[in-house]
C-alpha cells in the first residue's frame, strides 16, 4: 500500500465517483486513529435512469447504411464531475491551510480523473496515493488496510 506510515494529523481522502470521506489521522503511524472530518455524497442514479432518448443513428457517407452512435454514459460522466468537484474542495481546504499532508485513496479511474484537476497547491501536499476503492468500508477497517 504505502511505503511509510501515515503521520499524525495527515488527512486521508477516501473517494469513489459518488462518495468522499475526508479523514484525519489523530493517532500516529503505528497506531492510526482516523476521525471523519467531512463527508460528501452525490446522488448519481444508474445510466438507464438518466438517459432520456434512444441511442442516435448516423448515415454513412454515400450509402444507405446507418450506424449507431454511442450514447452518453451519464452515470460515468457524473462520477467524473464528482471527482473534479472533490479536487475543488481539496484546493479550497489546502488554500485555507486545513491540511499540510494528504493521502488520496480512490479507484484507478477516479484517481486518474482527480490527478487531472489537482491544483499545484494540492499536488504539493499529496504524500501518497492508493488506487483502491475503500469507500464502503468502515473507518476502523480503512485504518487497518492503510496501516498494513
């Protein structure tokens, strides 16, 4: 996971495309004690509930054939937007000096999306990244997984 223990007062962001937990380690590297500081959630129904129209069709040039056009995946788009919103929250928090160090834990796709939106002020404070989805684990389980 991480190559070194999570220090005292280091923040931990555990996020996916619909939920974000902002935790702070109030213990030390050997005996972590994560406390929840903030929770953000997004209501993002499945794509089938968000799409209103049938997928489009397009005429192929010069023939009577029609090709299907891939429909927008609104659910996936919502996850990407949520990742960008979370990085905006991180920027505001970093700018106010709320945290000096942060570890970011998110599924690979969300982590990649977040990296694209990191402000330099946030990127300079990221001391570790883990490409895993821990959002549905209780806090004590997250402590154990990150301490291992």
